[in-house]
C-alpha cells in the first residue's frame, strides 16, 4: 500500500509543478539599467514585465446524494480456547482483593 501512496504523491507533485510552469507566462518588456555611480548619482531603472496568468474559477454547488443502507449479517460462531490463569501467591496475613 505504501508504494501506491508514494506513486500517487509523485504524480500530484508532478501535476502541481506542471500547472505552475504552464499557467504563468512572463515576458520581459524593458531591460534593466544600473545607476551611474559618480559623485552625482542618477537613478536606475528596474525592468518591467507583462505577465499572462491563467485563471481558475472556483465555486460551490449543492448536490443531493443518496447513500445506500448496507446490512451486514455475519454468522455467529462459537470458539473454544484454553486459557491458563495463574493466581499470585498470597502470604499469610495478606488478603487478595
């Protein structure tokens, strides 16, 4: 049973990685530029990106499910077993409760 759970876990992780890679498309639209470092500092420029992210719609739906009634009839069997019980030794003056 444990190998089956491991395989299912690997499949789930694989699907999660695949979704993470395919649902997001990031394209750099502007190059980065470092600031000029002199006595006088001019600001740099961070790159800009356009990201097309996949959409997932979620919601709830009420569904009525009919649950079957299951009757389980098991035959009653009598079993015999030998059980040995050792009683502890009681010294004189002590009582066994």
